[in-house]
C-alpha cells in the first residue's frame, strides 16, 4: 500500500511517499480503508521534534523505521477480525489512531475495543456521523476530543465566561461551539481576518490579538483556554475570577469511548461542526505540512488518501 513515511526529523520535505506492506487485522481488530486524514498540528510537532521528548517516543536520533504520521482518520471497514462484534465490513467510521499514528496510509488496523483509559495510546473507532463527508469526519477525533476534555476538566457550565486564545484554529473552533453548547459566554481571541468565522460558530465577543493584549483587559473570566499554548498561567491570573481555571491542553482527563460518541451525537444534532480550511491530496502532503507550519490555518487541514 502507499504510505507517507517520516524519514527523519525536520522540514516537511522529510515526508516521502513509499510502498509498505498492507496491514492485516488481528482477531480483535478492524482493517480500515482510509479515505481521509488531517495535517494535524500534533503531526507537524512530531516531525519537528517539538517538544524534545518526542524523540523518546518515536526514535532518539531519527524516527523509528517506517514511521507513518496521522492522528485521525475516516474511512470504510474493509475487513474485521474473527472476534469483532461491533463493526462489520462496509461500515463507515472515523477514528483516533493513538500513539501508533498511521493515518497517512491507505489502510490502518485498529482494535475494536481497548481497555478504558488507554484510548490515547491504542486508538478509538466509532461509526462516522451520517451528516459529514469523510473529509469532515477525519477532522473530528483529535481536535474535537482535546477541546472537549479541556472543557470537561474545567467543569464548564451555563452562565460562565470563557476566553479562548487561538479561537480560529482547530481546537479553538471546537471549543467555541462546545462552550456555547454548555451555555457559556465566549470571548474569542484571534486576528481580525477571522472575526466572521468565530462569530458564525458562536463567539459572543472578540479580541484582536494583533492590537490588544487580552491579559491586560479589565474583564474577568471563569475559564481561560489557551488553545495554542502561547500564554502562561501567571500572565492570565489577573483576569481570572477567584476560583477561575486556566487550561492549555496539559494534564487532561483520559479519553473515553463515550466522548467520541458524544461528539458524534452533537454533530448529527447540528450542534457542532468541523471547520475546514484547506484540502490536499496525499501526494501533496509536503505542501499541506508547509501550510500548517505557517501557523495561520483556520480550523482543520484535510488530506484525501483514497477517493471517496
């Protein structure tokens, strides 16, 4: 099968398309024909070894042999192991690939079920939302779950005020919609060119970070979510209420199967939608990573792997 191999750490040019062996599902696994994946910021950070501890997971001096990036996928089940009961051939699915990654390939095997609390490492599969394309569905698992777990950690509730820094990115666009679902008032921090986008998905107030430092505002917030991890708790403390919570994607609660199913329900109920910026083919993976590296993407960047 065709796959994108991360041959070494560095610029997008280290990503090379090669032929590798097609995986075969184990007794408890499903084989997914991948229709779409994403150029997720997490994939680009692994490629760039940012942070340094990436080396201790994926290879110290260079990536482990045939390292295939890709944190989230959507596609169709081509075959199932003999012990699989929840899925069948032909099911349309979307999935978090876990630390095994592997989304940048024509096929990916994932377990039908894993032990509670190990989904981040081993992956998580669910039936695709019926009202989404494969490209849209591929953009849900990593970004959607990260935003959800952050807000769960803060115990967000109706009537609270939340400020989201990096509101127009993947995590930010999910966080705005989820915060509105929970009944919070949302202040979005982004550049002026993205004002209309964040308004369209529910932002109540907007701060242009190119003109104002949100940490010097007089308003007080119950929650500050630094989705792009560019601020510090110490700088934000003065705009937090006494019992306010600062979030920045660290020390999140464990992902559960019910979390992905919850997002699926919200999407099918038209209460949540993925924001797509650009779509590339798998043959354009270098260009896709170059674009994400610029740091100005809106929502998600999709990669088409197999034709739908």
